[in-house]
C-alpha cells in the first residue's frame, strides 16, 4: 500500500489522511485499516471542494490530459483508465518549475 511504501522507502509515518466525504473514503475497511496503522482521518466539509484545492486541481489536470490523449489518438472510452494512468505517470516525471528543479518522482525517491 501507499502507507507501507512511505514507511519502507522514506522511514516516515503517515499521521493524517485528509479526504472529501466520498464513500470510497468513508467505509469500515478504511476506518479499520487507519485504526490499525494509527492514522488519523480528517474530512472536508461536504460540497466544498475548495478545502481540497490541490487535489482537485491535480485531478482536473489528469482528466484534461487523459481526455486530450484519447481525442488525439482517436482511442475509444474503454481506454480511459489507461489514459489516466499514463497522464499520472507523465505528470510525476515532468519538471517542477520552482527550485530545486526536480520532478515529483525525484523528490519522492531521490533519483530519476
């Protein structure tokens, strides 16, 4: 899982997960998992995407990139998931404009 990867690769403990009130985040399995890992869960106020601005913007960027890939390549909608995964892969390997001039992947893993 993501939490295990952060712990194993970076020796960091995730303390809090913030999300919206989507059903994928408000369920007994995730509640139990976070309890076992000692991770606090925080939720934004319903119908206020502004509270998750960074995540909302990143999602919009991924959707726009995936839509562009599918339209440009003339691929049908069943390729949507692959297009989103590809967009995410590319976004994580594109240079950040601010110093230290590294990609998100480099910042997380310490290498290209």
